[in-house]
C-alpha cells in the first residue's frame, strides 16, 4: 500500500469512528428525551415569621421560624463549633391543633 493510500484509509476509519460516536451520542440524547420527567412538588411558597430568644439552661440563642401558610414551626440555633445552624425541633401546628381538639371530645 502506498503512503497516500494508507493516509486515505486512516482518514476514512477516523470518519467512521466519528460517525459512530455521534450516532451513539444521538441515541443517548434520544433516550434521555424519552425518559420520565421529574415534576416540582407543587408546595406553595410559605410566609415566614422569625423570633429570636433564649431558652432556659441553653447558652446559644434560639430562633423560632414559623411558616404561617403551612402551619409549621422550626427552632434553630447557631453552633460555633460546627459553623452551621443546628435544628433543635420541629412542630406541625396543624397536627397539634387537630390532636388538641380530638382530646376535648
């Protein structure tokens, strides 16, 4: 085989390789397009009220965050050692109010 023929044969094999890779990528793209889509959870935006205060026997202050739309209460405090907010507790006020009215009947 002459050097020019060898060069052309190598070029053709390179083109075939690129076509094969592009076909594979196109197949992956098509498979991703047909895959099921994830939807948002649909939870409406909350309306928040925050209150800072102290807890008896605890050194760091606590921030209570009330989501008025979803009727949820979260208590957090800042941990200097960890450099992050630490959750102290969560309450569903809607569940609490249902439970308290059931106890009265």
